[in-house]
């Protein structure tokens, strides 16, 4: 069983930045591949970014490419999502997800999920 806890969300003006964190436990979660998804009101959950357990492979959605960066901490149990040049359309609940195998951009490929954290971008 893997527990994921997101932090770092909040309210920011358009053009601003936020850095989300996802703390995974237990320590063996450092061998899990991780992803970030988001869900806006009335919309389906969508892929944002993913990173391999080594941190050597990353992928981001086209809609956030060049603005969002995914990374892992030194202990590998924390995953970050640096979000720059935020836009109102980035407003959503952001979820962290984990999977023992390399998973793609579909939400149903991930076994473990955090509770989500709100990100609101004002215009």
C-alpha cells in the first residue's frame, strides 16, 4: 500500500508560479513511477506529467509543455510539479498518482492516488 499526500496548491494570478509536492510513503515508494493529473469542474481527469522511479524519464502533456516541469527529490519519495506562467485554464484539482510499472497518460493505469489539491489561477 502506498500513501500519497499533495501540498503546495493555492490561489495565484495568471503568469505566476506554484510548486506542488507529492510525498509518498512508505520508503519503498521510491521505486514507483509517478504521475500528475488534474480535473477541472465538469471535465474528465487529464494527464499532466509523469516521471520514472529513477527520475531518468519524464513526459509532460502538450498543453503544459514549456511551462510545467516534473522532478523527484533526492530520496526519490517526493515528486514535484513546478508550474510556471500559469493560466486560468490551469485551474483544477491536481492529483498525484503512483504505479509500480511505467505507466502512460491514462488515469486507469495508476493504482494509487492522493486526495488532490486545489490550484486556482485568477485572470
